């Protein structure tokens, strides 16, 4: 333990120190005393690389329909208690335009996994429309599940620049316990999809679920190593939250208490910030759902993205990945004002009008011979697709 704290103090002071698997496990398993040095080290690393800025990413939950049946997700196909919806393209554009007027320059289009051509065509049309309206000044982020390579390439060419696909857990055996074994929930397919994204010009985001039944500190440490190995550009990690319409809820007593899940998530954010100083890490809605100060705590642990929800309220109430999801009824402008105040309360600075390209992406694209992040994907990719 003493050795870990010394390493963390050295990191905070600006020394190059590598954290081994044992350090990661220690940092996750130790008592509360480790959090001061850990969060100080993560904050110092962020301050030295990206500074105090916090980027805005507006979420539009385009559809809550999904072909999959993940054991932890309230939107799973076999949950009959969900009023399914899909926003039409005009509604999506109105939500995005509202965000644009409020100063947002990065938008996340999120849905369950839908493979129908009509849906993909609609998303492509939305991306094209965004590109013609706003050009290079916005970044479009997609989170639509595992899609075939040719579909991902189409979405990228239509104007998608960033893609988020959480691996959920890097441990194949554990992945098998939280997903049906039916041929469409395969860890290897998810990993392959991520690697395709990573190699075809997308700013690639991933993340894991933290604190679900059976998960150990060693597996979480393995998750961090997986994300480093994948060399992601963005990350979103949230605590597991029960949902009554899911099989995992039936073994909820095997999960850590909720407060512990929050703590573990914050420690994971801090460790990842130390391991990957230049990526973007979001303070997730799930974290804010389990802790009223989840945003502030996430930022103090090293997160640098805040995500206001732009989904019209009539749809938002039905996008329940888990129970108790925070549904803020404030208008967007108030939400951003409140976000600014909360960022400043932990000495961070909200950056409207900035699409927030992670430094990591610019560097790796330059190293790969592509242009650094910023240009529209169609220009960036060149012949790599
Ligand atoms: S986690 Fe994603 S893929 Fe799985 S059921 Fe939920 S929305 Fe569908």
C-alpha cells in the first residue's frame, strides 16, 4: 500500500511512473485512504495534458428498440415493460439544432442495436444534414451497438466521426455470464468491431460496467489494461444499476453496495486518466444517478466530458437502461448554466463552442499518417476505409 501511495505522489509531482497490474488491483481494493493520492495524481495528469477544460456532448436517444438481450439492460429485447419508440429524423434534427444554438458542438446519437436498412439510411441522412449545416464545426458521435464493417464505413462516410461501443467487461467468461449464449452476444465479435473502428479512422470510444455481480478487482484491472491495449480515444464507465426487468437483478445481492460501485467507478476513472492522459473520459449519467455529486466527483477523479441530454422528454422517460435514471426537466440553457456552476465548484471550466477532440486521437492519427482530428471524417480517412 505504501508503495502505491508513493507512486501516486510521484505521478502527481510530474514523474514518469508506470502502474503495474498489482498497483491497479491495490488501488481498487484499498481502503478510502487511497482516494486522496489517487485523485490528486489523476487531476495533476489531466491538468498537465489537457488543462481544466470540460467538454460538452449533447445526447439524443434516437431509439430505445434493440435486437439484443443483455442481462443488465432495461432496454433488452425481451423486456415487455418498455414503450418502444424511434424518433423521426426531423425530431432528431430539431433536438440537435436546439443544442447547436445553446453552444454544443459535439452530439451523441444513441440507440439500441438496430440493423434494419431503413434505420441506417435515416441515420446517414441525419449525419449528412449535420455536415451540410455545420460543416467541420461539430463532431457526430454514434453509439448504436455492434454493426457490420460495411455499415460502419457508410456511417463514417456520411459524417460520423466518433463511435462509442462499450466492451462492458474484458473478461470473456464474465461477458458470457451477463449475456445470453445465443450466437449474437459474442465477446469476440464486439472486440472485432472495436478494432475495426479503431483502424478505420473513427475516434474510438469504449468503456466497462463497474460493480456488477461476480466482478472482481482483478477483472476491473484487466479492463483497464484492455482499454490501454485497444488504445481508445474516449471512455465512458458507469456503475451497474439494477433494473427489475433484467435477469441480473435476480442476483443483485452478489453485487457490491451502491456506494461501493460509485467508489469503484471513480477509482477506475482516475486510474484510466493516469494510464491514458490524453483521452476524453465522460462523467456518465449512471454515476450521477447513484450519487447527486456524481458529476463533480467524476471531474475530480479525472473526467473531462459532461453530457446534457437533448432527447425530448416524452421519449427520454422511456430510455431506461437502468432504474432511477436521472431525468432532468430543466431546459437546456439552465442545464448548461448549472453544469458550468458545478464545474467551477471543482475548479474546472466548461467549454461551450468546442467540439473537444481528444489530444490522443490527433496524435495517433498523425503517427498513422492521417490528418490529426478536426477535419470531417470524409476528408480524414483518405484511402484507409
Ligand atoms: S446494452 Fe445495448 S445492446 Fe444490450 S440490450 Fe441494452 S441497448 Fe441493447
